[in-house]
C-alpha cells in the first residue's frame, strides 16, 4: 500500500474479513487505519484483540470513518444491509466480497449510483497467498478499481475480469481451497496407509502441493509439461497418473468447479 493509505472499513468481521485484514496489516497498514463492525460481538472482539482493526459501534460510525468500505457479510443478508446504508452510500467506495450477488443489485440496494467494485477473494489471503478477481461497477472509476486492486493485492494475486466471469472465478478460486484441502487430506491418508506418520504425511502432502503450484506460477510452463518432466517411462509416477485417470480425478475436479459455479449463478 502507498504512503497515502485510505481509511478502510469492514462491515462483517468473519473469516474472510479477518484474512483480508491480516493481509493489510502485513502490508503495513495500522489498526488505526482499519475499522470493523459486526453484529456478532465475539467476532468484533477477535479482530480487536488480534490488533487487526479498530472496532466501530455501528455501521454509520464505520462509514463516517472510512473512505473505502468492504462489505464482508453473507450473500443472503447483503442486500438488506445495503438498503439500510442507502443514505450514506454516496460517500465511500464500496467493495463487495459476497459470492453471486451482481453489481447492479448491489448498486440499486445502495441507492442507484454508488461506486461499487465486486471482488471474489479466497481464504489463502490469510497467509498472503490469495487470489482475487475484481469487476468494476457502472459508477466506479478507473481510480476506484486500482484502489480496490491495491487493497486485494496486499493478500496475494489479483486480476480484473468482466463480471460475467465472476461465477466461474467463484467456482475455481473461491471454492477451490476446499477442493485442495480434500486432495491434501486424501494424499496424507494414502501415505498413512503406506506407513508414514500422520503429521509427516500432512506436511509432505501440503508442501508437495505448494511446490507444484509454485513451479506452475514461477516457470510459466503448462502443468502438462511439468507433469511430463517427472513422468518417466514405466516409472512410479506414470503408474500413479494411470490410477488417477482410471478413477476419474479430472472428471471429479471439473464437476466440482461446475457445481460451485452453478451455485454462484443461483445466488444471483
């Protein structure tokens, strides 16, 4: 973040808000520059005790303090919250991280001409390894988009996309960490079955996934090329790959992303 950091408020202080706050604190923002409000007093107490943000006593107080407001509440209550905030909507830049809810609906709920950026982040933001896609609302400026991007980039990689692609982003990177956790768990269980200790199995499964992902991102090579590089003729890896193909790993992963994407569309 720059030396001219905006005051940033979070309406909602749950897991995703906490992950983003961790990223912003790591990027150099102080708790005095970050504000939070949540109806759940325990969540608000949590972010305060961890030194992540300054608590606000109400949404109105938070908006008065903030130049940017991140809407971090559940999708099923977001539009009601926005309607309650209509009178204060012309002031800040609004960033919604609610899955499925379209920019037009959020803008209308905020009174019709609010500056809104829609973002789909994910929970690895907690450790600075997030992936966030941003879509620009009708009334948001290019400067608003860049400011939102800077906020999200504090916790990982970002990309600007057309809003019509946000459901697919939700199905891939929004829900994807849970899919990856299942794979790590399955790999660890398999190693335990073969005799490795549980903790070592989990650590090596997670490190292997992280290392493979880092190879893709840092070499720029296609995953298939990197896979082939470690798949010797008649070797152990090709035996494992053949087993995965037989049991339908690709089909399962594609079905998971498709189901999550469809659910995002339904939430719209």
